[in-house]
C-alpha cells in the first residue's frame, strides 16, 4: 500500500515525531525534519508570541514540511471548591516541604486552538496541523484547511475515529493506550474504553477511509515496521525521542526514563487534570494516579511549588514524567540519528 | 530468526490456539492441531475424569502435538463475610429476578494444577503443557518437565517474565493487556502494571533468553505477521476462535461478539474473583467492572442463578463475555480454516 502521507507531503520517511508540550520545542522538530521525518511543534503551552518565535526558528532552519500541534480541550472554569479539595489532599506534602499555600501562583490556563493561532497558521502555512482532544469549531477547522495544511487528529477509540472522519479531518492518529503523555480522548471519559494499539489500529484501518497513523508503544525500527504491516500509513513516536540531545526533557525526567522505574507507567490526572501516561512516582503512588483534582489544565498549579522544591533536590516525586509503556527505545543520541535508526528496517 | 517452537515441536505453523476454559474443549484443539497449529485443552474447569476423557478424544483423533493448560492460582478459603458483601451488592438483581438467595449453590472451586493432573500428563505425555497465574511448586514443575513436555507460562509484565525464566520455564507467553479472559498476572495485583502487547513483547524479547509467544489483540493474518516481526517466536490467539464451529461459546456470548458492544471490553473480577477481560454488560456497567467480590474462583456462584435466569431470556446481562480488545477477526468458520487464514501472510 502506498504511504499517502509520504506522497502528499513529499516526506522521505513515514515517521512523525510526536508533539510533546513541555519537553520539546523547535530544535527537536528541526532535527527530525532535516532527517526526513515529520517534526512537530507542540503549541499547547505557548502564547502567540512564543509560537511565532518558534515558527520563525523552524522556517529559518528547515525548508521541509513540519507539523504544528494544538490542544482542542473545552476550557473549564476555575472551581474554588474543587481546588480546595485538591490542595487539602496535598496538605501533608506542603507541610513536609514547609510550603505556605498562600504563595501558590494561580493556574495558568492553556488556551485551546483559537483565532490568534489560526492567524499564525495563515501566515506561516505549515504543511501539517494536528489536534489533540478533538477538533476546533467547524469554521476554525475550515479556515485551517484553507491554508493548505493537511489536518490530523488523535483518536483513542473507534468511535472517535468515525467522528473525526465525519467532521472532515484528513488523517487519523490512532493513539494506543501505550502512548505517553495526554490521552487524546474526547468523546468519553471512561478509561476502560482505551485500547492497545495492536487492537485499535486494525479496527480503525478497517472502518475508516483515511490514512491512519499508529501511535503508542512503538519504540524501535521493528516496531515501526510492525505498525506499518498492521495497516498504518505512518507512525508517530514520542517517547523514543525523550532522551535525544535536542529534547528539553528535564534532568529528573531523563533520570526516571533511564531507571528501572520506567517500566511502570500509569494514566494519571494529577499533573494537569486530564488522564496522561507518566512513570509512576511518589505523588501518583501515595495519592493514587487518578483523583478529584482541578479540571484541565488547572490541576498543575497546586503541585508546582512541590515540584520545584523536590526537583531542587534532584527528586522527581512531584514531576510529570511523561512516558509511554515502552521506553526500551530511548537513546541519548541526536534526533536525526534516532529518526534514521527508526527507519532502518523499512523496505 | 528461526521459530524455535516450530522446530522443537515440528509444528507446521507458529500459531497456538489459546486455551479458553468454559468455551471450548477437545473439538477446537483437534481442529487446530490437524490444520498445523497448536491446539490447546483448557483444564481449569475440568475434574481428572473429565480431563482424561478429553485427552482420550484428542489422542484418538489427532497424532500431532497439542497443549494442555492448567491454572496455578493460590486457592483461597471461602470467606463468608466477603460472600455476604458480594450477595448484598447483587440483592437488587435477585429481587428483580425473584431469586431466593437460599437456593444459590455453593461455589465450585477450581483446583490449581496438582498431583492428579500430573499423573494424567505422565500417562498421556502431551508435547506442551502451559500454565496461567504462575507456576506449580518446583517438584511438580520438574515432574512435568520429566514427561518430556515443553512448558509455557503467561507473563503480563517484564518482572513476571524474568521470574519465569529464573524458575525454569521453557517458553514465555507475553500476554498483552488486550487479551480476552483472565489476566495471567501473579506477582502483582496492580492493574496499572498491565501493558499493551506492542510495549510488552519487545521488552520481554530483549530481556529474556527464551522463545516468547505473543498474545493479546492479535486478530488476523496481518496481526500474526506483525507480532512475529516484533520478535515473537509464535503467536497465541483466543478471541479469533470464539465464533468457530468447534468452539462451545454460548449463544448469548456469540451474539455479544457479533454486536457493536464488542468494541468495549473491560477487565472485571465480577465473574470469577480475578481480573479478566469481558465485553461490558449490565452487571459490569451497573456495579462497575471491579469490586469486593468473593476470591477466585468463588465469585461466580452468586451470579450463577442470575446468569441462568437472564440467559433463559436470551440476555447476556450476567454472563462472562470473554473477549479481547480486538474482535475484528472473529468469523463463523471452521477452526482449521481460521488457522490457515491466520497463517496466510507468513513468508
């Protein structure tokens, strides 16, 4: 089967570097693009000025197609009662670290994709725009497509893939439950509906008339090749790039990825308010990975001072340690070399 | 890479039909064996007389290698207080069906692998013996190996695979979280440690010096081929065989597998006391898939009259609907034909 994404985008390799907000910026994207893959810029935690700056760096250092990624969550209002519950649960940790709750900075919202972001797309015209947590409103999506961009969105269930096809997406990222970071789920909050990529991919490929990109649990050249043989048009990998030189992965996060603890990840809403896969650390273990925290993306604020205090001591006890279920492919090498290695078993 | 299992067992195909207690017996195993795969007889719910009878049927109808499977759970004592809690939770259903609790038959234990089973293995000398929920005691395992049988056991985590290698198993079944029926987990009860086959398989293959069999989420020829390319020596499939003519899958179970409901499975301990993957039905939805039920295998007794009453009305509301996360390969065909189709993309 011809790789549709590769043909349409004139990509050398059917490999997409997964956008990973908070742990990478333009440098990783550029390295992957210049190696023949599709690099991605995650914009979820950037304001328009920062996005512009990153886009200028990418277009100044790379004349290949690249992907710009946005979150499309429903922004929820701050809920003082829920925040209090969450802070009360953290109380023993605040006391342990001698943290005065009154100094906790208010949560910084992450804005979903909006008009300001659209204007940047209209100006920079990236070849690919990808969305997570569903799609923007129809008029916004139409305007994105009018820029000439190919649009992608994550689906975590067959129902989400069908919904995305009906709403005009160009290609679907099948996000297996193995994937690190935030689950892209948007039609249901029931974690039991999240399935492994080996089960999800064929179901979506059989039901959908669009290119399907496999994501989750793919860590090496054998995994890339196996995903393509299961019917994927391309693959998307994030975890494999986390130790790469160009990633901005923190020191405690890098240490966790290289430790035996990396074998045990769980879906947790403690760090942001939405379920995301992280290596299990102290806060997840002692409070449980899922709980009544402030809604996305506000939950992180209450953890921030604990995270800062712990990280200052080299501890990852309160840090989001995003990782997929398969960290066996992580290497401390350049992202270009990683991309070439991932493609080394393609025929 | 040469398929070690195939060579050692002189198997035509690297395909194992997963043992599925309660939904199949000798007929399915014989059909798969005669088609060149490795058929399996699940013994968990059979007494020694029944096992003997099934083994006589297999050896009378097939002169190829076959697999005999046993559970190795720690049998737990009946706990009257816990049983009362479980029955209280079912109370509204008993009243709805007008069921008198006093008629509920006491739970029938399922015996773990024992001396009586060993004697049958010594007599019938099957080529393969597989275990679920860990291994029998060392002397029993040694005695099984002394019969000449190749021994297999399920591992659901890297830690379990390492443990099995240390304890002398001949080959490991990597059971991805996608798999239907009972999780083989035996070193931990933490469901968050259960990972997708795409992540589990390479981790075990990299760490272990034994043949590794991939199980979970594999539904068709492309899946078989992809699992082998990820480093599996062979694959084990159960769900794909559930609609086959020779399976004893009940009418309500067959109907559920062919319905849109099949796309949503969950791990539940409601039917037996141990986590197992079933299509979500009424009892799982209304009580939640996991709960404080009687310990394995005793939980099923309290559900039995509800199951019988519902099934008499064609309802699967209280039935264990074992299925993996990928039912897309289920077909109402003979098991020999299914086996050949699953092998159709092997080079």
